[in-house]
């Protein structure tokens, strides 16, 4: 963990995590967002990788809408706490989460 100065001198944290299991990565993102929302943690950029390939679905997507050739093939499917479409995550990619309150936004 490292605290750095952002735009207008605001502090934010940078976390670089080792590769994690798909469900654990999503749980960590959810906890991070909750802690920032509650004011228990400064705005945070989390950078991480995956311990195995997986598919993450956006908050509003349903598993049954995933094409059949992708379901039940031994690839874990997890639900992201954010929106968007299905994303295939591979071992050599980096993923990030930016958790910050809407009020007092670092950019605005």
C-alpha cells in the first residue's frame, strides 16, 4: 500500500495485489468500494491479476444469458460489483479497480 498525492493534493491509495482467485478478487473489490463509501479508506486504485482464467459478468448480467459454449466448460464465472458486459480474464493481463466517492471527486 502506498499513499500518493493526487489532483489538488488529495490523498489516494495504490494497492498492487498478487494474482487472486476469481471470487476472491471480486470480494476484495466489493469490500474496497464499501470501505471507501463509508469513509474508512481514502480513494483507492487497486491493480491485480487472476490466478486462473475466468469470465466476469457485469452487475446486471445473468449467467443464463452467457452463450452456452462458455457455460459449464470449467471456466469460473463471477459477478462484478460494477456494470458492463462479460469480460474474459487471462493470466497475463492486469485488471484495475478505482474506488472513490462521487462527492469530492479527485477530478472534479
